[in-house]
C-alpha cells in the first residue's frame, strides 16, 4: 500500500485524513500544522492508486500555482515520483497526470463561474484550499455538481478566521450536515517536521487574535462580512527598495469623501500599498499656492509628471484639468461588475500595507459586504471605507490595458 512509502514520511494529520470516510471532511486549525502538506500527500497517493480524477479548488485561479500546484510538485519530488507524473500548468490546462493510469489532479478557481459549470462527472474527491475565502454559494454549487459516483468526498482546509463564518454555521452550529461530516482539528503541535526554532516562533511571534487563530487553531473574532479577511493583508514598515513600481491610483472626492493618492508596488509576490494623501476639500488646481489642492500635493510629493496615475473615470473634468497641468492622469478601465472584478484581483495578492497608511488600514479593517433581505452576505460591498481601496482597484482593472 502507498507504494511502500515509509510511515515516518506521513504526518498525524495525514493518517486522520486517510481514514476519513464522510462526504465532508473539515480540516482546520492553526498555521504550520501540516494541513496542506498532508492532503497533498493523500491526493498524490489516490492519484496513483485510484480510478477517478481529483479536483483542487481555490477561490482565485491565479493563486493556485504558487500556493498549491508547486506544493504537489515538491511532495512528488521528495517521493521520487516526477518520472511517473506529468505536471502541466498553462492556459486552460492545469493538471497533474499520472502516466501509470491516466488519472488526473485538475486545478480550478471559482472566481470564474464558468469554471464551475465546466466540471465534468467522474470526480470523486475535491480539495478546497483556503476554503474560508469561498462564498457559501460557491460551496453549494460545488456540492451540487459533485455527483454520479459512490463515496464522494469534499475536503475543506482553512484557518478558523471568524467565529461567524458560514463554514462554522453550516458544519459546526447547525445539524444539517452533522452525520455526513468529519472534523479534524490540528495545530503546529501535530507537525513532527517542525524545528524547535519553528515552534518557538509560533509561540512568541503571534499575539492576540492571531495567537488564537494561528497558534491555538481557535475560531477568530468577528470578520465575517469583511471584504478583505485578516489573513489576506498585513502591516509592514516600508516598501522594499527593489520592489517594482506600478501606476499610482487616485480617487476623487471633496466635501464628504476624501481625494486619495495611493502608490502600489510588487515584490516577492506581494502587493505593497502606500498611502500618499487622503484628504477632503481638495480642488484640482492650486491657485496662488493653495495648499488645499491636488496640484499642490502632487508637487509637494514630487510626483513625476510622466508617471501614470489611474483615476476614477467618472471624474472626467478633474482628469482633464490635471492632464492640462502636464500629469499623465488617465481614466480607469471600467466595465460591468468592475467593483467585483477589481476586488477579485486584489484578493489574488497578499497585501502589505505600510504602517503610515493609517486611513488605508482603517478601510481594510472596515470594508464590508452588503446583505440581502435574508441577512445573507452578497458579493457587492457597501459603498463605505473604500476610497483608498477604489484607488487600488482602478490600477488593477487597468492592468494589461494602460500598463
């Protein structure tokens, strides 16, 4: 069994997963607890020994490669299986194929509804990485489409970031799925491969709610309804000097809403966000050195006039006036559902926000989804705490078009 792999290669979590027989397997807990590594071991074994294709899901398809696909490849390398498997990740074809039996592990994101509609019958196992990022409707659609064969299993993996998350309500608080669900809780103490230094860092470098979630594996404080969950972003001191500069983002306001200018960078796969100004009452043009103007602050910050600034396309007059001053301000590319599209792109990055970006940090802590008549969260966010975030969206939406 298991191609005679030595048992010492497997974690405690792996053995619990391997013995699970329920349709829904909830594997949750702290960081560094071997959750993802263990399910990747199990799926490779079932790829080699099974008769059905397997499916790996994450909310955003463009995060699958670095977070999951490469993890499978590393396990295969350690087990000396690379010659038995074909790893393909490009275009519409994202899969690991077993040369011995032609079984496949298929990788898909649920950010595109068509991805779900294209699911074929015959898939027996689904592994959902970072399941807490999925909306409840995403999960319901997956559950509906996985049918037609016996002993189907859906594995949900996540850190318990919110005590009010739909996963907790659906699988822990309500009785609907209790007979079909197995719950596996784990922490870093279940990972025998960690070093003493790893364990020390886990215990000493997490505080407050992060300690409860990532060390103890306990449900976190209220975050359900937040557009950007706490594990998607973090505070940093500075932007690295080697970071690649992206266009600036600008959102216009005046008496009620602020005008914002945000600079964005890419480094080490992360999106760095730095707030340059966030002010109400700004006119566009400075008259007699008026400090309450966008022009004054652009000059104060020494923003190069040739640098691209992507701004709210609804403010054509403001854009024109700034362009007449010589600044390369261009309207954001907006289409249907541009808010959701921009947010989805932001979701695809780990975001690092500089500690001086006080208003931006406040937005990330308070930007909420709207609710429907049944008090269920919708994809559409509330139009509040979003002025810096809108600036970031404008840049993201224009990627591949303006820059």
